C-alpha cells in the first residue's frame, strides 16, 4: 500500500486489495503498518483518529473479514487511547469478524537520519509492553510491528512460546530499508525457525515520507518466498508449516539456551 492522509481513501484501497487477495485463494491476508492513515504531524493525527470502538477502519475490516470468511491481520491502525496519546495497534481478525488478538507496538521509532529525516514516535504513541501470541488454524502466531524487527529477543521469545509464524507489518523508510530490510527479515526467520510475513508500505506518501516497500514472505530457512517489490498490489505464497519443525530440527538453537554472567 501507499497509504496517505485520507482515512476513507486508505480504507477503500486496503479493502480492494484484501478482496483481490481473497479472490486469488488466500486463507490469511495481512496489510502493512498504518494501514488507514499515514500522517506525520501530531495535530493532524489527533484530528483524524478514533478510540478503538469507534474506529471506522476497524469496523470496515471486521465486516470484510466476516463477509469473505477470511483471517485478516490489519498491520496497524492509529488508535486514540488518550487526549494526546495513540496506540500503534495491530489487529488479528477471525473469519467471523471478531478481534482475535491485538498488539501495541513496543519499540518506538525515535531517530534522526543522515538524510535529515527525523522521527519521534514516542511523542505521539504510547509504547506497548506485552507480547502477542494468537491461536490460529495454523498454530500460534506472533505479532510485531516494524521497528520491533531490530530487537531479536522479542522474536526469540515468541518462537520459544510456540509461534511458527510471525507477522511484521511495516512502513520502513527508504534509506533504512535499502540497507537492512531484507537481511533483518531473513535473519529473524533463521533465528526463530518461523515463517515471517511482512506486508509493507511503499513509495511516496502525501505527507512527504518515502517507504521502501518489498513486502516479504520468508521461510524458516531464510528463503524469500515472495517479494512484492515497490509496486502497490498483492503478493502471495503458499507455505508448508512442516518446514518450521524441519528447520528447528536441523538448527535446534531455541531449546539450548545457556546462562552466562
């Protein structure tokens, strides 16, 4: 997706892509971080977002999940949780439209880039403090968001708690994406023996931000099964969950932690 500052337009764009994915036979469909609103200015953000029970995007996606009978991972929505704070919240929706799990992004993207770009997520968003491991027809699924990717202990914990699939919806910057996106996604897959599903924002957004794209599906052995490139659209792959146990049998690193001082 290339989400912008018009929530209704973004919801319609996401819904169209979700329908396209469902028509192609997808059983599980995931969208990027900040699916329904990409803005940088704090005042603009708070003029456009809603509490969870009032959010029009969540309502639309719940109805769509029920209509299609599909599992949906809405990568994240900006949800108002206080007058001056939002949550960057991921939603896993079941085929009946109910919310099966939520996850609030733990690691805030506070950085000054050499390009001159500056981001302070913590000024607007309240960081989460809980892992999210959801039960699905394909076994336990771990949830994370974007900048979490750089904190490997989070993914190890999810894998050790049983996750065989981990989602990493993102809006990676162009500069950091070119440098690190593919290698970090593959590394998280190899370290955990999990499938990684990482839908991403792409292109030039109307707020002036540029994102890297390259939505990825990566196998537990670190193979890139699908790469969406930089175009808006649907990217898909068929996965065999037996590959999780096969990878972990060959590299059983999750079960041999040793203490040190």
